[in-house]
């Protein structure tokens, strides 16, 4: 999930060229690991992020 804002116009860029925002990723069994095979560790991951995108 991500929430991005178009901020390029503030820097004199075209629309949808520069975007910044927040993102969040959650994985459950990303590599097929289960609670039993990993001993209850490593099968889940979650990552909040601050993202910036520039499109050429």
C-alpha cells in the first residue's frame, strides 16, 4: 500500500513527474516458509517506508 503526492509542480516539473509519500509492505510466507520450518521466526516481515519517485 502506498500514498503518494504529486509535488513536481512545486519544482517546475510536469504533472506526475515527481511524487513523494508513504508506503507499507507486509509479507507472510514470502519464500514459502512456515512457522514450523523457521521455528516461529522469519516467516513474516513488515516494512514502513518513505518513498520518492521520479519519472523521466
